[in-house]
C-alpha cells in the first residue's frame, strides 16, 4: 500500500514539474527545431511539463526552445473569453474546452488569409509587449501526441498564438516582427535582458570548486 502511494506521489510530482524558461539572449531561442520522427514517452513527458510551465507563467503558448530544447514541439491553450478564437477541423467548429490544451508536433502553417493587428508578448522576453501584425486565419498541418496527422484552420487568438509558436520553432521571435520604430524603442531593454541571460549562462558554465555545504 505504501509503495503504491509513493509511486502515485512520484508520478504526480513528475507531471507537475515546471521547467525553467529560457530568456532572450539564450542561443537556443535562435535555433530551428529538429523534426520529431517518433513520439516517444520522453516527448510526451516533455509536452506535459511544457503545459505545466505555460500555465505557471500565465502563457497561452510555449515552444520547446523556450524550455531549452530545439525541437518541433509546441503547446497552446487559448481559452480566453476576452480574446476569442475559432478552430475548425474538416470545416467543423471545435469546442475549445475539448481540444485545449493543444499539443502540436512538427507543426507547419500551410495557408494564411487576411490580417489582424493585436497585442503580443512572450514568456522569453519579459516586460515587453507590442502590437504585432499577423494573418487573421491560418491552416495548420501537424501531428498530435499519438503521432497522428492533425489538420486544422483557426482564427483569432489561436491563429496569432500558432504563428508566434511556429516562429519560435524556426528560431524567430516576436520582436523580429515588430516595426522598426517599435523595436528601436525596446533596444535598451533588450540589450539589458540579453546581457543578464548571457552572464547567467557564463556563471552556470563555470566549474564549482567550492565545497558543497549541507
Ligand atoms: Zn514566445
């Protein structure tokens, strides 16, 4: 009985792990994700941890690069009554409560239509948000966590979030989509964040010669 309880506790702990989010200045954010050829238990575990990390950060999407992995994997949850979304599979409107959180393996945008301008931020670029121009409606081709093909169309916040996340998977950040004047207005903040990230990376790469005190 106790062994069983311990096992359950260990598993629920694993599922609730919150990963560290990589920040602007970390080179992995500029890497193109590797295609996932097979959805292994490790990929499912990573997706579950990414969902927890996204919720912990109050995000609506998270890409693998944002947890330090250059892989074609992203998670989304756009259930926001103030910024509605529509998702269609085979032309049929989906109930977001049954399809979210959404995990996309190897997603690609196959078609875009129209234009929307709206406020956007990024968990890897804290304290910066700006109006970003995106397509209004996009068609997406991906696989789900069972490795099965998943094709859908979407509008609203989901269309915006999918474009933001697919950009991440290709090493592109939302600041690259800002108009020149907006990006210039954030130059100081971005430089500071980049420096902080790089000095943290340098510190964690240094060997620890000091004895561990327990
Ligand atoms: Zn982002």
